[in-house]
């Protein structure tokens, strides 16, 4: 079976997280929990949980979407809670997010600019649901990891000189993880630190119009085949 792009990105994001309190956004970021070593980090959910565990094992739990009340920030995806978990209201949850108490957040992205600007909540001309807690997360977290496909469904670049979608925040992204590459922002400049062996540097540049430099610690990696976790 071939590479499952979402699972690959989630697994690679998990490698960036070794300790601390971390929030996982909606979409690809929610998958990161399944790849974190046990006890490595404490997961926070903006709907008021600290100590989020992995998704319920379908062989052990029957999840009824009509009655479930333990969910992540999406409001629909079931989660487990670790033995040390705590629960609190939205005001305290957002105090954690805004007050600099998160060591990192992994968040989905529609676009990221070469200066670390993030656009994650609105596509011009399409229905807008609102920014949600994304703005609070990226402003308050000490590190912001953008988990995203390299290209849009239409094949358009998403890592750009400047975002042309409404911004979530400016100059806040620290790391970009896609199915092809990993970029890091260092002292205001974007560096390519990792590339899958399926692409050449020239091919990557063709799909990445943002300006970036190849880092001194750059490496080429082989993508392992990932299947959907069930």
C-alpha cells in the first residue's frame, strides 16, 4: 500500500514534539496524538481538557456519535483521557492558550508565507466558519508547527512569498511539515531542512515559490509507507 499523506505528515510532526504541553488543531494535527511516545507530552484541547489520550481503540470501545461527549476541538472526533487528565471551562482553556502556557501547537494551514505568516481559516469566495481558537493558539504558543499538504487540491502552491488568503497571524510559524519537505524559520529566514528522496531540489523549488535557503543540517529522507490506523 502506498503512502498515506495525512498519516505521514502527522508522524513527522510528532518527531518535533518531545516534551511540554501541546495543542493539536483540527484536521491532520489530530492524528499526531497516535504517534507520540507514551508520556512524551501533555496534550491540551481548547474545549477544556488537559491530558488528552489517543483515539479510542475500536476493538475496545463502541463510539456512538449521538451520545459521545468526550471529543477533541472538532466537536465530533472521540478521544480518550489519560489517568491524570483534568477538565475546565473555556475561559481557563483560553487563558492557557493566550497566556504563553503552551510549549507548542500543531495547526493546519491553507497557506504559509516565507516570513512565517499563517493563513488557516478562510478561503475567499467560500463559506467562512470563523477563525475559532487558531488565532489564540498561534499567538500564545511558544512554537507553531504548520501541518499541511504541499499543494492545494487544485495543485496550487501553498508555501508562498506572501499569503493571499486572510491571515491568522503574522510571523508566527516556526516549522512547516508537508508530505515532501520540512522547513524551519530561523532568525526570520526560511530554511529547507528535510526533503523526501522522491523529489530533487529542483522539483521542490518548482512547487514552492517562496524564497528559502538549504540549511547546513539539510538531509534527504525516505518516506515509509503509512496505512490508515484502525
